[in-house]
C-alpha cells in the first residue's frame, strides 16, 4: 500500500482549528510527513528519533530535532 502525500487532511485540520497554513507547523517523523507538509505549504520540523523511512537531504539541519525536552515539551507529564 502506498502512503498518501495529499495535503487535504492536514489542511482540513488547520482550518478546523481556525488557522491558515502559513500559521501552522507540522512536526513529523517520516518522509511522508515531510512531503505532506510541502504539498500543503506548511512549515515542517523533523523529529529525527522517529520513523524516518527515507533521507531528507533538502531539509536544513535547523529543521531537525531529536529531543522533545529541548523544546520545552515533556512527554508523559500530566499537569
């Protein structure tokens, strides 16, 4: 099965949240996520400790991260 790169679901989600694509940031962990963001004209950041299934040579190093806590995000913490 081929995974979809269509931007429609992402664009709908952004719209449902009352935002525009230019205001959104898509954080993903695969080439499919990256291509979906590109097709939607949405900024993208790669979580490099995820599923990445293909190299993304045209993605700047500044757009990659491996540690959620470096961005103030704590996984599994309930407030």
